[in-house]
């Protein structure tokens, strides 16, 4: 049994994901996204504690899945179909996750017990009972999942509908009834009942050729059929043959255990008309036979139990990702922000550039609980995007919004835009400026060059590179030379680059060369110095209008002091 909610043909990602995940997380403010996805949106009647409660499993799952890009448009559409259904039914998404979460806790508890008992010579009844309890718990969760899915009208093309059909087919009522009958019988080990063995006598009058004939718990009264016995399903150890020297030993707990002489329950093990074993060693051997019978019956469930464990391990992760997406959607909707489901272009020749409208920076929107200024761009034949313009004009925000949307597209999520169309890149690299190295182990330019060297050594043609004010830590002349050499090499190699820069000498020289697949944008500034935070098509200017900031910060403060 497989759930297949992240992929059509496998449970969990097989790839490692982007090469430099930590840098992408830092440069694109992805922690804000992970945190928003892991917290439910506050609703009327919720306590403050409920509103601030963070599910770290959802946080880590969204982080893991978002940073592993999908391979083709079919995989993206597969997730889109599931996500569209769950966004429309958020309570359904929560119930699915609650089932996965409950099963996940049971699995985690069982693993912890296994670690505590590791290294023992024998499993012992404690570990057997732990596995038995886990089996019953997972079956109960599976029943609940089946009931939940059958209670929903699901789109035929959705992976959820396929899961519903698969469960109904493979986990039929007859199959379920057979399992629970056997589980009820197995409660003889914990609740009391009958166990019937046959055995022969071997060398030294030791028990030999032991065979389990039937078991029945107090509550069950269900015996193994003769047909099942003949098939060998109830045979214990090595023999199913009856011999002339075979003797039956019947173990039965009396109904009024503990109400007689104060003896322990296993001292009342045997039925009326059967000689009671009073010797401690004999009682211990009888108990070991019961334990062996229980272990033998449980061993038949091991393959099924392992399948259930694998199913719920994956199901917990899958539902955590989707609930994280639903909660992210709800958080944006709480302050009026909207998403769209993007279109994926398979061939780079079809859409080798930027094609979006109403794109906004999601992490900024979440932090401010408002919709930032949006940008639109339709440059399908663009290999190199250069953004210049006024300081504090929204250039870095625009670049970050594009990078974040691309990461979301590539993991099968919605994106913060009115429309978005893009290509799936094998790798995304970011190179944003860093603060001064507090350890003083290297200069800022040296640090930038080391990070860039790591990118250049691994970047391929099937990659996207986002540069934000790279090489601005040195002089204009030196930084421009470095930038020109690097960008020219990347451009000739066919690598797609989007760059925000204050190196005006570099930008003007590059613009003068008129590269065929290059687009130049600038942060819009009105004649009165006002910033609109929108990017417009404009040739690189001779200034970043730093005097505007001087007038705003220094002159304004002096006037205020007077």
C-alpha cells in the first residue's frame, strides 16, 4: 500500500535538492515562509497560545520539500491537483494531517522502545506487546483514513481520489474482518483465553514436534479452522505431523482470576480436569510456550505491519507538506493577498525568460501583513536581466520576489502573483551581499569571491543565478571589471542570470554592447524624488540618487532638531 501524494510513482523525494540550501534560505527569507506554513492562522475564539503554536514537524517538512525541485511539468501538475483540492477543503487537510500525526507519534514511540531494548538476547514479551499495540494502533488510523476519504467527493484526477480507490480495493471489508478476527484471538496473551498445542516427546523426554492447534481469547471465541490448520498456517516450529505419542496441553485462564488463593494469574493457567502444573519451572515453560505462540502469530503480520509503517511514515510527511501549504494560503488570505497556480514550460526555447504579472515579495507581505508593490514583466527571450536605479527603490525586493516564486513553482506550490509562467531549473544559486565579517578573518570582497568561486565551479547551463549587489564592497572601477568578466562568461555559457547592481560603470558598458538576450530595468523614481518601488524598462543612469537619501535622512533630521 502506497499513498503517492507527493509523486505519482514514488513516496518521497529521491534527489538531494539544491546544492546550497542554507544560502538560498538566508537570501530569500525562506524562514519566514517555513514559519508561516507551520502555524495555524488565528481565528475568532482561538487562544493566543493556539495562534502562536508552531508545528516543528510541518516546519521541517515544508523546508525539506520546498528545497527539492521537481523534474517536469507533470509532477508539478500532480501536486497542483492535490493542493487545489485541499485549499478548497482546509478542514479535510487538517484531518488528514491529524491521522498522519497520530500514526507518526505511535511510530516514534515504538522506535524509542526499540532503542531501549536493543542489544538484549531475546525480544521478550514487552517488545512483542509493543509491536502488537502498534499494529492495532495503525490499523485503527487506517480505518479512520478510509472512512475520511470515503466521506469526501474528490476529483477523479486528484492523487487523493486515486488513494481512496486504492485503499477501497486493497483493504476490502472481508480482508479487514479477517485481520481483526485473528487480532482478537491474539488477545489471549493479554486478556486471557485458550491455547491448544500438540507435541511429542523427544530425547530425554523433552518436548518435540510442538504444534499450535488453536487459540481463542475470552472475547473472541474464534478458532482457527481445520482448513487453515491443514495449510500449515497454525503450525509452530518444525512439525505439523500427529504421532502416537502426541499429548495435548490446554492452557486456560479461569474467569475469576485473582479472587481465590491470591496466587498469580499464571498459577491458574490450566482448565478443569487437567492436571495443574505447580512446579515453577514447568509454569515458566508453559508461559514460554504461550509467548512463542503469540510471537509466531505476530510474525505473520510482520510484512503487513512493515507496509503500514512505511505507509504512515510517508503519509505523515506528505500531509504535513500539504497542510503547511494550506496554512500559508490562509495566512496570506487573512490580509488580502492572493496566489496563483503557475504554468510550467518544459522547453527553455518556449519561455527562456521572465513572464509574470502582479508578482510580490511574500516574506515581506507576511511580516508587514500587507500586500507590497507588485511588478510585472513579459520578457520571454531574456537570458540576462540587469536591474539598476535609485537606492531604496525596491530592486532587491523585486529580485527576492522572483527567486522565492521560482522556488515555490519548482516544488509544486502556488506562487505570490496574479500569473506566473516559468521553466524548471535543476539548480538555483543566490549571491547576496553579507555583513562585515565580525571575526575579521577576511575582507568582504574576499568573502564574496570565495562564495562566487563555489558557484562557478558547480553551476551548469540548467541553472538560475540571482546576484544582489555583488562586488559592491570594493571600488567602482575594480568591481565593474570583476562583474564584466563574470557576467560575460556566464552569458556566453547560456546560464540565466538576474542581477541587481550599483556598479553603474559596469551596467552602462554592458548596455552599450547591446547583448541580444539582455533586458535592463530600473527602479522607478519620480521627478520629485518619490520612489514607486516598481521596475520599469530604462537604460542604466549615471547615478543611484544617493543625495535623495542624504536629504531625507540628514537634512530632515537637522530640520527636525531645530
